[in-house]
C-alpha cells in the first residue's frame, strides 16, 4: 500500500510513522558508516592541512603539503601513473568482459546462467593476496610462463618485459577485477527487452547494426557502472604494484603507505590520499557526464 | 437486530489524499457483500480498515457490537484471503491451514482433525503433506480459504481473490465460493473490480468511486436502476440519451430519438427537476423488429452503422433519427432471425419501463 | 556463435589459471616455482602445523572473521529490512551512502581509520581490524539480503498477524525462516571477505598479524614459497567450499520462496 503511495509522491505526513520506523532501523548501519567512514575521511582532510614532526602534529593549517605534492615530480609521476594504469586496466577489463557478459546473457540457457555467473565470481572470492602473488610466480624471470615456454622450446631466453613493470600490473589487475566488470554489464544486458532486437531487425537492420544501434546503447548504463567499479578501486591498489610492479610500476597507494608507516608523515600521506580521491571523483564525474545520454530513461 | 459490521462516517486520509470519504455501512450476519469499483476507489483500503491493517482517520467501526478502535488485526474476529494468497512457502499445506491454531488450547489431534476438515471443505482432502510452493494457483486459493476459515471468523475478508486465476477457473471458483459461504454461514466481504463477479456472487454490492459509496443495493436493483450515470456506465453496458423533463411530478419527458415518454417514480431520482436531463437504457432492453414480427406502439427509426457478431448475440450500433451518438442494441441470434447488414434500416422497439432518468 | 563460446571458455581458463597452479606447485618437490615439475611431495603441507606464528595468525583471523560476519550481517539485516519495508526521507541517498565502502579504494579506508583510531588512543589489534572489516563487509551483506527482503511479499506478514500472531512471533515464524538462507549466505560471504582481506588488516592489526598479513611477511623469503603455496591451496579450497555452501543457501532460499533464479550474488 505505502510503496504504491510512495510511487505517487505521497505527502510526507502519511509517512510519518513509516519514516520513524525506517529511520530507526537504518540508524544502526548509517551510524556505523558515519563513524567509521565519514568521520575518518573528514579527519584525513583535516590532517592534510597539518604537519608532523616525528610523533606530534603541528596543527597550524598550511597548504605546504599540497604545494609539495603538486610540485614534487615524484608525487606527480606516481599520481599520473596511477591514473594511467587504472585507466588502462579499466579499458582492458571492460573490453574483455563485455563479450562474456553478452555471451551469458544472450547465448546461455536461462537455467545455466547462474552457474556461469557463479564460475566467474569464484576466483574473485579467493584470497586476493595469493592471486596476485601467483601472477608474480607466473610472470617471473624464472617463473611458470618463462620456464614453461622454455621447456616446450618456444623461447630460448626468458621474457623480461612481463614482470616488474606497468604491464604486469595491468595484467594482474585486469584478472582481479574481471567479475566486477562482468556483473553490471550482464545485469544491463538482461534488462533489454528481446523484442526490441527483433523490432530492429524487422525494421531492416542487420544483426551487427542492431547490436550497435540497439543493444550497445541500452547496455551503456552497465558499461558505465563497470568502468567506475573497476577504475575507482584500482587507482588505490597497493598489493599488485608492490608485488609485480617493480620500481616503474609503483602507484600512489604505495607512497601513501610509505608516508604513513615508514616516514611517519601522516599529513603528507593524507594529502596524497585526498588528492587521489579528488582526482578519482573528478574523472568519474566527467565520465558519467560524458555518458549521461545513455543513463537517462526509466530506471 | 443490530448489524454484524457497522461503519459510521469513516474517513481515511493519507496526508492530503482522501482515500475514504465519510463511508457509512451496515453489513448483516451471513451476508455475501461485495465492494466494487475501479482501482484506486478505496475498496481495498476499506477492507483493510475492517481487517485492522489500516486505522480510520475518524469515524467508528463496530464488529458484532464491539468497538474496533485500537483493536489490532490479530485480535479481530476477521480473517482475510489475500490477493496474492500469501501462502507461507516454507510450510506444508497442513501447516499453512493450521497456522492460526498455534495458540489454541485444543489438543494436537483435535487440531489435526480440524485441519483435515478444513481441507476437505475446500476440496483438498489428502493434500495436507504437500509443500506449499508446489501448488497451482487454484489450489493456493483453496488453501488460503481453508486457512482463513479454520479460525471460524465472524467475517471473512476476500481481497480480489479470483483476479489471478484464468477465466474458466475463475468461474468455477465463483460458484464454489458462493456454495461455501452458504455452507458455513459466515459473512463474506469481497473486494473486486469485476462487476460481473460482484453481480453473480453477492447478496448486496457497494459500488465505490473516489473513496465514496456511490450506490449500495442488491445486484438486480444495481443493474436495473443505477442511481447515477457513473454507476450505470460502470456496471454492464448502458446507452445514454439526452432528454428534457417537462413535468417533474408526473415525470413526463422528451427523449431524443424516442419522443415523449412518461415513466414511473422508481425510474427517476426523487430530486428530478424540470429541464435538461439524461436517460439510460440497456442494449437488451431495446430490440430491432424483423419482418413478420408484430408491430409495437413505441417504435423509433434508425440506420445500422456497425455490428459485432458474438455467436449467441449480435450487437448493433444504430443511428436513431435526430440523435448524434449511435446507440447499442443487442439481439439474441434465435432461429429464423437474420443478422442485419451495415446500412440497413432498423425499426427499434423499446419500453418506457426500461428507461432510467438521471439528473446528475 | 561458436567463437563467442570459445572465447568464454578461454576467458574462464584465464580466470582459473593462477589458482590451478596452486595445488600443482604445492605438491611439487622443489623450492623453485618453475617447470619442469620435479616430483610429488606432501612435505609442504606437513610443515604447516609446525609453524607457531602461522597457527596464531590463523586463530586471530578466524576470530576476526567470525565477529565480523556476525556484526556486518546484523547491520545488513537492519539496512535491508528498512529498505524493503519502509519509506523514509532521504532513503536513496542514505542507502547509497551505506554502500560507498564497496567502491572506495581500500587503502583510503585503511589510512583514514588508522588516523582516527590512533587519535582516539585505541591500541591496534583484532578489535580495530574488526571495525574496518565490518565497514567493508556490510555492503556485501546488504546486497545479498536486499533481494531476500524485497522478495518477501508484505502480505505474508499481514497474513500471520491476521491469523493471530504478534509482530514478534510473525518475525520469528514467517520472516526469519523465509530470509534465513540469505542470512546464512551473508554470514558466509562476509566471513570469507574478512578472512582474505589484507590492506585494512595490514594497517590496523598492530602486533598480532592476521593470516594474510602473516602470508605477506613470508612472501619475501623464497625458501618459504612452497609452504605459502600449500597454505594457499588450503585457503582457496576452503573459500570455494564456503562459496558453494553460500550459493546453495541462496538457491534454496529462492526455491523456498518459489521464485525464479535471476543470477549470482551481487
């Protein structure tokens, strides 16, 4: 009853008791997220304007950290590299994921869809650390790939361009975030009314042009979600660059960790974290804005 | 004798939205009562108010003489058959039917016996051990009925119980529900948007529009003497013709296409005044005279504009002289009666007793 | 569409290849992880129980994972119930906000928590790790529980009330049995996430490492790699087992509710 009324923009007075019960229930998880996320994030923002001398904070507000972060070529390089690698990872992951989502949605019998989805999500739930480490083992100088290829006789010398650089980071992260990209695209594809595709073909489009004129635009909300859900976490990834990145593959998260735990310079770490978050948010907003014509419509 | 259910001036507001407007209603013990209306007319809100799932904003509700103000749904002598049936999918059929007996003091064997009886009553003998989620739509409906009736409520509330069934099954369940109600003698209140269903099943029907009861009557009165054009239009098919009232006491009128008529007081509202008005007439209350059939006194001339052949019936749209809108006339396809063609002239006979005057 | 199917199978191989290597090298009789394989051994597995630091970290991780699973599932139940049953002001932004930890880079969550906890003077340990893990596990629990609560026909609860039950006994007799498969599945998923989580634990664990933090410390020593592979094999096998259990629970829940299966966890 009330959900129906809510749909027709029910006046707030009616919802008063509903309002209270709902807010009472939601207050526990909401309070937790405020205490454990919103307040700490605010603290990070605050500290980024401070300075630290060994263990004590100097709380005089200053922009020095930001000035340093922007001018120091090391920080700049790390930030740009993080954005570049995250962007590349996102591109590779989503491009590889789309055909899989399409295959499961359009060519797998409905009764077997959940089995496929389950198969795809399983690796995601197994220890992230171990998976990244396995890539190091696979891609290494004496690793599985090189030793395997040498045993079979395809190569004589070990391949060196695959470990301890940005390529290795991209491969490893694209692997780690695969299900994150597949699921939202799959959901968007499932929502497409199949008769729309028949209508397009009935109106003279070929299968291929139907894909580009109907299927792809309708799947865009899923693609946008996939891009965001891969891009945002990868930019702050710590384990992968550390294990397989080498010196040229390190990213901003590694520097944040160093500032906090090694150099005892929490304000600088906080500054880098703020800069990273702001950049991610700006890029994400820009991306959504560029795709907004696909995101409209009844949801 | 007092009514079993007595609602007085019940209003329900959702903020600014006035869902029930001053509803007063008395329902007798043993009656099969229907609330009929289009979606959003307040019929379900009224039913849920009786059940205790909604509180009236003002007004009173008495069931069997007891004031229901502040009595929660689980303490009212009412039970409900939900539109979705709400059969608990994690329980067996028997556990569903016996759900309401949990707190009853009777012994386990007695409880099992009453579950068996309830299942037998709805024609599901031997189904007790089945899983609820494996039932068909019709079977779910029966389980919902047995579950609600096992507590021997004073009132059984049915919220569109047949809307999810296909046509054949629906018709079968309609007569079964009627039979069951006579058998148990409990007051049934049925919410439906299907006017045919309401007419077939009910002792009395309340037609609701926009939170108000527009008319409360037995099915025949409702069909033959609707109080307003809106009710006449909602129930069955009705033709409307412009008319002018010449004399409001003797009730003489001029009806477009039909000419001067005099009608009886029960065919007109008590508030009838001289001046422009409207009359309604049902399609089957007029007939087209075929060749060889004896002439009647009241005849109107017209031309057939369209026809729809239904097998047992043919519906004609006839343009009467001096009337803008065509009227619909239904004719039974009896032996020897031809189906007329579009463009044919039609001689339409009618009867003054078939007319209803509306002044709204 | 043959080529698409072939691609899908190749993709699955790509997804599973690293994990498939785990048991191969865990049973390989060599300290170097490379082909050709040298021989079969169970030595690396038998070494595992003889490492006290490992045992301690496993105990610590299990403790953290159990508490995390319970707390985040409880929070998830509150949120999913509120979202499914009630209409309240700012519902969409509130629900969106609660799901934010799902997309935030974990390093941000970790450092911001670290800063605030240290400022509050709390000492780092299992408790602080639990705080962080509950934060990131709750959105997953909500995602799982949401569909279960949303699928619950409101008429079910009304029917129980109508048949004489109180709101509390209705929750116990009708609501809980119908959503319990989702609750178990949420418990299992959050348990798995907490057990595997590294970054937050790395920042907040203090002197008692969790299992992933212990593993991290071992990755530096080449001689320990075969043991790590053995441990990884056990961990991955355990995770897969828990996941299959969670998935079976989810499906059973759907069947119970008589609903069509519409896909995976998220």
